[in-house]
């Protein structure tokens, strides 16, 4: 049976989706998860602590450093650890999840946090912030190509944009793999991501191009696996304004015989204003889009560069 659905699938820490599963029986209402994500994605919620039987309400747990060994312990009784139980449960639960295109985790949680989770040193009582939740770590180990973020970081415009670009890229990749002619779909996938890859990582763009040029029916499985690893690495990069301006100049090249001097000069002005960070990228892109609407180009029309994901998912300007 096909795993393909008609929209991206994302995992979400259950407490972010209005489920009262926190240690005190509360939840956290995350507007992005409950509004935008619910509109555009199918959401799959998991609360590892409740599902493994810790109950609601429950004692607070934390990560603690015992001479370099990180354990999941009860805050009030740190000698009592549940590290192995949580690891075992996580493995089992993750194996039962449907194919996901992204995961939004609750920040700072010793089970779900993905970035800078507090870890208390058992000897000194000092905290550092270099931990990762046990369930989150197990998910990342099992699905290294699936984009993950914590809800707090998604309030940053650049991080949110990058996460959404990767979620949709992952989803389109799964669509490609399910297509009737995967070899052709693979080539189309690369073609349609060319401009995004040029902006993010020019060297990976060239390397990926060589892989696509060498693919055939016999080596497709091996090459496409290698391709996707490098592709998702490149997608995780956030391009500078200068890199975006290079892509815009490349786009202008497709219009060189179509525009008069005045239109070209206007575009170049906006590219520079964007380079200086005085307008968002949307302004020069909309102007470019306007010219491509008047001078259709099939290659450009297929590029995801102009809209890698629905713009309603972005933070309001
Ligand atoms: S952070 Fe994770 S474990 Fe904690 S309440 Fe939320 S979903 Fe459950």
C-alpha cells in the first residue's frame, strides 16, 4: 500500500497541540501548531512520558550528568533513573510512526527538546544547556533526513522558513519516490530545486547535478539515497542575501532579451536594496515574478525558488 498522502505529515509533541499531558496536567497552546500547521499538515502527536506510563500528574524529570553519563532522572530523587525505559519506549514508538516530513518538539523538555536542553551536573548542581531530549535524540538517530525543530526556535523568521522549506522538500521527495517513473521524477525533482540549491550551497548544487547526470535504472537506488543525504544537508543551510542576489541575477539573465533598460535598472536597484537588508526578499522576487508572468518560461515556472511552501505558513511581516 502507498504511504503517500495529499499533504505533508508532521509529528508534534502532544502538549503543543492542546493535549493536557504535561506533568501538571496542563498544555501549551502553540498558535503556529494549532493554526497554520493544522491547516496545511496532517499532525501526529506523541507524548512519550504519558505513553510510557508516567501518568498525569507526575513527578518532574530532568537530564542529569553523572561524570559524563547523561541520565533521565526524577528531579526530587536523582538516584532513581528512567533512562533505559525511555530509550526502549522511544525506539518502539518511533518504529510505529507513519512516514513523517518533519517534527516540532517542545523546547527544553528532557524527553522532547531538540536544542540546548538543560542538563544538571550531579556533583556541582550547575546547569548547562547542551542536552537533547531522549525521545528527540532517538527520532533524529532513526530519521536523520527528517527536519526537526523546537517550537521556540520557530519564532525566528529565518529558522521557520528553513524548516518549512525542508518539510516540503522531504514531502516532495516522498512523492517522487512513489511516482510511476521514479527516474524521470528524480530528474524533475532536481531540476525544480536547482535555483534553491544554487542559493543555499553552490558546491553541493554541482555535486548533486553530477549525481543526476550519472543516474540510470541500474544505479538509481544507490545514487538517489546518496543524493537525498547531500540534498537535505544543503537544504539545511540559510543563504546570505548575497547568495540570493546571485540567483536573482541568474534569473535576470532569462529576461535579458525581453526587458528594456528601464525595467532592468529597476530590478537591479531592488536587488541592491534587498542586499542592504532594507526590504525583504519578497519585494525583488515579486517584481521578477511579475516580469516572468508577462514573459513565460517553463523552466522558471517549475522552480520552487519563488514559493517553496505556502506563504501563509510564514510569520506575519
Ligand atoms: S514535552 Fe513531550 S513528554 Fe513533555 S508533556 Fe510535552 S509531549 Fe509530553
